[in-house]
C-alpha cells in the first residue's frame, strides 16, 4: 500500500502539480454540477406539492424554469470541467511521453539492445493512457461524483432518513464487488498489456524483415504466427472487457433490489402517514440520480489499479540509471595526436558468462590506420563500441592521448569520434537533413562539399528533388552504395579526429566500390582510424594490424610481418584473397 501511495505522490509532484490551477477550476465547476444535480432532485418535492396538489399558479411557471436552469447549469458546468480535464490529460500525457523519450534516448545502448521494441511502444501508448486516466479522469470523477453523491444524500435525508439508511446500506455492497472485480481486472489488464507489447514487436519485425520473409517464402509461416498473436491478444482483451462489464449486472441487480425494497417500505410509510407522496418522489429522484456517481465511484478502483500498474511500468523507464554515466563536471577530452590505448580490457554482455574480450591490449597510433581482422564473433565490433563508450568494460582502462575516457565527459569524447558502420543508419527525411545530422547548423555550402567529397553529390543531383528528396525509412529508396556515401558525407561534415569504420564494400559493384574507397581514403586521411577490415586493400594499407581471436589479441604487426609470423593471420589473408 505504501508503494502505491508513494507512486501517487510522485505523479502529483512531477506532473499533476503543474496543472493544479486548471484542476481547481474543473473542481469548482464540479461543485456546480453537484449543486445543480441536487437542486433538480430537491425541486421535485415543491413541484409536485405546489403544482399538482396545491395548484399554485405562480410556481406553476417558476419551478419548471428553475429545473430547466438547473439542468442547463449542470450541462454547461460538466462540459467546461471535462474540456479543462481533457486539456490537462493531454498535457500530462505529453509530459510523461517526453520524459520517457528523453530517458530512452539517453539510455545505455546495452539497455536498448536487450529490450523488445514493442515493449517500449506499448509503454508509450497503452501504459501512458492508463496512467493519465488515473491522474486526470479519475481525479475529476472523484470530486465530481463524491460531491454529487453528498448533495443527493443530503436531499434524501431531508426527505426521509429511514429510506436514506436503506439506500446507504447498498453502497458498501457495491464497493465490495467493485474492489473484487478490480483485483481480477488488474491481473487481466497486465496480461493484455504484455501480449500487446509482444504483438507490436512482431509487427516491427515483419516490417523490418519484409524482404527476408518473401525471399524465403515464409508468408504463410508469418501469417500463422501473427494470427496466433492476434488471437491471444484478442482473448486477453475479451477477458479484460468481460471482467470489467461484470460490474454492470451486479450494479443493476443491487439497484433493482434497492429500488424494490424502497418502494415496498415507502408504501408502508405512506400508509402510516410518515411520508408524503411528494417527499417520496423527490427522494426517489435523488436516489436515481445518485445511481450514476455511486456506479462511477464503485468502478474507480479498477481505473486506479490499472493506473498504478501502468505507473510501475512507466516510471522505471523515466528513472533509468545508466551504467555509462556522463559527469558534466569532468574535463573535456583534448585531442592532440589521437592515440588510443587499451589496457587489460575484459568485457561481457549483460549476465552472459562468456567474455567477448579477454585482457585485450591495443596501442593504436594517432593519425594512422589500424585494422582489426578476425573471424565473426571474435570481438572486433566490441572494440569499436568501447571507444565512444557505447559500453564500458568490465575490467581495464582505455586512454586517448593519455587521458582516460572514463575521466572526461562523454560529450567531448563523442564529439571527436565519427562512426561509419556497415549497417548504415538513415532517417526518413531529406538527403540534406541526413547529411546535416552531424552538424545541424551546417551551411548549404558545407553540406554540398561533404557530399562531393564522398561522391554522393553525383547521385543526389539525379534524385527527383535533389538534396530535398525524402529518402524513406532508413533510406529505403537508395542503393547500398548510395546509403554508404551519405553516411561517409555525414562523417566528413563532422570533421572528427577519430574515425571508427566497419568496412563493408564486398557486395558493391566495382565502380561504386572504387568511389566509396576514394571517399573513405579522403575521410580517414591523417585521422586516427580503427577499421574492421573486410577488404584486402584496407589490410595492406593499414599501418598496424591486430588479429583478434575468441576475444583475445593474439598478435599484431604489419602485413608482411604477420604473413610470416602468424598462421591465423595467413589463413585469414588467404581466405580474403580467394574472395577477391
């Protein structure tokens, strides 16, 4: 219980308090709703007595006008209160989503890699909606319905306290059933949200791997899997909805029992002269009007349970504490030569027992090209990822120009590093904006120079709208070589001292490959370059080659030296020779 209270306090402190003025105004209008609702019930007493019994000509017109005014006041006040809270709820939703996105963007690469995309999408949509419903809609309903119920109960007791006591007995019963349903509803909603996140992940995978599905002719297989996921999600939602709607027959039955009992007892009171007919109708109207707020308050437990459950999923994302910490008080990295040194580096992913790197030592000379060669899974990519601190080693230290990269701020570290990966990352935006991503304030001239130097300008000019052409999600409208040239142009625009290069040009035609190699040569000239070498030309031109095997640096040297001294390197080189 304490945990739930602390969550509610946290939501109030971080989000609700910012909109307190608007919420107070909505509550004030809720008072008008409650007062007008109670007024409607109360006016039925004099209406029946003065109009039908005493036939008062003056009140014949006045009381109906007052009833119309009460209904109008109720409608307008309810409209204003709801509009205000809709605005508040959307502001709250945007605030929570902004905090989540900010946290996810700044989170560790390790965290993003270890989670399903669908989970985050579900958190950002379903969970946030439930959370917002808790701190806005539920909040309004608590005040609106509680005040309305208090006002209507006042009218009921004014008319007859005995009948009112019978009606009040039914309220705890309704609350009891609602709480019981709430627990089951909470469990069902958690299952539905989990299934929804898995389904979203499946959709992302289908869109991402669409070509793969077609080439391996697995449409039927994916349809079967998707149908299974859809059916499971459907069943979970049906279960959740069924549980939620169980509240209706219970409440209707309780209402029927209450009204039937009250009618029976009212007949006895009227016969004994303890109750007038006009008092009874006023009481009955108040009780019938009280039905909606009682039902709403009884079902509020479900909304609260769902909201708290959603908060328990959302808040940990907002509160993420990164393993790779950026301390802005640390000094800036100062690049002079750009030399990089690995000392006794051990690394493993997550809770995996297998070490990807084992006591790795590297001495990368500044302003020169250093190649990493080895079989897939040897640890080459991990070495690249450790330099910009996408990950931190479990043991050992990394230095750039004798400065520990863990003792400088990350911003200054990454400012001096560019990455060109074999998995080119582009945005569904214009060519210009994709290049300018490296330097958002870059001039048009700077962008064009970078494009020309990367041999990208020649194909950009042929695009429908040139530099303003939208290239589609991850550059779907471009060839592999065109994507790479844009990636290189982006790196050129950044003008970093250190270049990390995962070379992948083996699948390109000779003309495109030559252009990319020329672009890479220009990009890496006089820059500290660490390259995962796939090409013979890169291996041959490297100033130093490190041979990586099963997480260890087994040897290093120049090409000619390694050919004669390392059997592993010789075998690797001969395989590359055959491929070329």
